[in-house]
């Protein structure tokens, strides 16, 4: 039986992923604020340390898979917390569990980023310095320039930094025998999207978000891609980002990829 960690397992994409993997025979160690095998707050350094330690104890230091789904959306006003979970919390788990993944069988990790990762470039990313130095206290000041829309600004910045961080780990993780990829969803029907759609700042844009496949994605559709990327069929896929968005990125930016 494969042992796989899923963060954000209590809701949305994480819950669908945990369920599909359980159905495929994985033993799941879920990590979330509540309703999970490991409860921890990935927004705080302490919470991240506790999460990694509790997972290592439960898996006895050996993991076959990792999927990071825990995240906060742009509607959250505390911009430091958005980057705290979506970037710093995710990377702490990814790096903290690498030794256990190295000890696993055909190990692989999938990081849920977002199409928002392409909405800012690394050169213009306001939290590039904070993530490069690991100084989380710089984040709030760095995204203040986003004004009323600083939540979206922080979200795109955190997801851009996350995809860059994964790509930067391709050489080390490949040499370690652990595959690492990102999945970048567009709009997917989850509580996070519903909360953003109810926000007066973002609601109209989200409701008007018309992809060529004219509907939102379903969590189980993202989970299916994640399951494939974790599987032996994906053995040569490493360091890549997979957009799964009903075609909206191709429609809006056909020459940028
Ligand atoms: N839904 C979308 O349209 C969409 C689009 C692109 C990317 N994403 C990404 O997909 C991932 C999953 O989002 P979702 O839409 O399923 O959202 P969701 O709100 O349904 O699930 C997110 C989960 O993360 C957990 N979480 C939040 N803060 C946490 C913390 N501090 N510590 C531990 N767990 C925490 C929540 O409790 C929740 O169970 C996120 O990273 C999100 O950015 C979602």
C-alpha cells in the first residue's frame, strides 16, 4: 500500500484528491486545520514544524506521495496569511518531507499552484525578496501596493513564487529520485472559489470568467490529474506545471507559455 500525504484534505480539491487516492488503495495522511489525521496551522512556523513532525511520526519516516492543496484564496484580507499558507506553509511541508519521500517507492509530489501563478512575472513579483531570504515579515509591506486588490496581488505573488520554487528544485529532487510537479487550476467549484465569488472586489470578475469549456472545473477533475502525476505512468514527468483551466489561459495568452 502506498502512503501519501494530502494537505488541505478537509475540503475542495484536497478532499477530492484524498478520496480518489483512498479509492485507488493509498493510505492517506491528511493535514488540515480540522477534520484530518494531522491538524496543524500551516500559516505559522510552529504549525508547519508540528505538521512535518506529526506526519513523519505517522509514516515512520517513509512516504510514497505528497500532494499540497492547503491554501487561502484572494478574498482573505490578511495578506501575510495568504503567503503564509500558499507559499511558506507549502514549501515547509515540501522540503520537510523530502527525506521521507526519498525513502519511498517511486516517490512523487504534486504541488497545487494556480493559473494565478502566471498573472505576475518573477521579475515583478513583490514577494521575491521575502521568499528568497525566507523573511516572512517582509510580505505584508511588499504587497501593500496592491491597494484594495492586495489579496489578489498576494495570491498571484505567492502562487508565482511557489511555481518558481518547484522549478528551482527540479535538479535536486530529480537527482534524489523524487518527482515534483505543479498543477495550476483555473476556476474550480470549491468553498474557496465560492468565497471569492461572494467578495465584492472579485465577485464580478469570477462570475464573468468564461473559459472555452464554459463551466467551472470540478475538484474530482483536478484530483484525476494529480492521481496520474503520482502514478508510475508519469515516471518521466518532472519539474513541469500543468494548467487545467478549461482553456482560458490559451484563450487569453496564446503566445505566452
Ligand atoms: N478553487 C479554485 O478555483 C482554485 C483555483 C486555483 C488554485 N486553487 C488552489 O487549490 C488549492 C485548494 O483550494 P480549494 O479551492 O480546494 O479550497 P478549499 O478552501 O476548499 O480547501 C482548502 C483547504 O486548505 C485548508 N487550509 C487553509 N488554511 C490552512 C492552514 N493555515 N493550515 C492548514 N490547512 C489550511 C482549509 O482548511 C481547506 O480545507 C489551494 O491551494 C488553492 O489556492 C484553487
